[in-house]
C-alpha cells in the first residue's frame, strides 16, 4: 500500500523537474499538446489558426518539423521549420549576442589618509588607465587605529583624486563611510 505522503513527494519531484526545463527546450511535433495553434509557414508566411492535427499534417507534407516558438501566446504560435537548422540558428544568434556584450569590471584603488603627493599621483595615473579601458574605479580610503578619529578631515583626499581625473571621469557615487573605510566610485566620462 502506498501512503499519501509518498505520492505527494513524487508529485513535487516531477514538478521540480518540469520547472528546471529551460525555455530554449522547445516543444516539437508530437510534444505539442494544444488543441489549436497559430501556424507560420516555411517561408515565414502566416497560415492562420488551425487544429494541431492540420498543422502537423502541413509540417509532415513539407518534410520538416512543427516547432512551438511562443507557448504563452493565445493560441500558441508554431512554426513549420527544420528543427536542427532552427536550433543551430538560435545558438548562433545567442553566441553573436554574447560576443557583442561588454563586461564592465570594477577596479579598486586603495589609499591611506597619510598618502604622499607622489604616491597619490601614481594612483591617479593607474585609475586613468583603468577608466580609459572602460572600467569603473572604486577608490577606497582605509583608516586604521587613531586615523578613525579624523575621518572627516580626510574627505579632501578623495575629492582631490576625483578632481585630478575630472577630464576623463565623473563621480558615480559620492564618498561614503562604510565601517573602517570611505569609498567613492568613478566612471568614464561620456562625450
């Protein structure tokens, strides 16, 4: 005898498997369970809304597959297309889109409240290189020990840093105290 808890657990297991299915896994041919579908032909022409049996017959006559491309539409949209070729085209489009994406990295530059002028200039030049490459720059002013008592007096270091880079950068986030450090974000100035 099977208990109700066991059946309930099995149902939850199968539902979780169905939820993990990615949107890229499309329904084809016999997997389509809708009664009526809107059909798009091989050349991209609208064939209209028809019963699923008629749509499968059209795909079979053409020697290709019936692929559901918009399952959430009312009625669902299916396309008469060679599934292998269609899948290849989709993967190629996704790869091309990933290639065109630009990832912006956040580069961090750490300073201390008693930094010398020449050291500050070196850090400014490093930040300039990062900004010219299109990265965001996080400037962190770290305080240790008794330096914590004079946090307010050290804000000028971050403002001087931003002023030195004003020709290539703008302040994205103003200086803000977070624990034992003060941070500021700079981004590339848009022309």
